[in-house]
C-alpha cells in the first residue's frame, strides 16, 4: 500500500505546476492586452477621427437618448 506522503507530494507538485502555468498564462494575457492597447493608441494617433465620423457618433448618441426617453415613457 502506498504511503500517504506520496499522495501529498504528488498533490503539492501538481498544485505548484498548475500555479506556475497559470501565472505564466496570466502574464502572457496582460502583455497581449498591453500590446493591443498600444496598437489602438498608435492607430488613433495616425488616423484621428474625421468630422464626419464625429457627427455620426453625435447623431447616434442623440438617437439613443431619444429611444431611452421613449422606453422610459418620457415625452420629448
């Protein structure tokens, strides 16, 4: 019959290995998010939003505000 210490050591090494893999994956995820953030910032600097797109966004915000007012039962 195997000793209980063998099971404890196996469980401990498994937990340590799982923790190490999880930490490495988390670090990779954070680095990937930082990379994508930098790419978006660079793209935003190279291509600033045009006046037309700003007007479209303002129009969409106004439509959303009106729809929310309708949903709330408020007369405009």
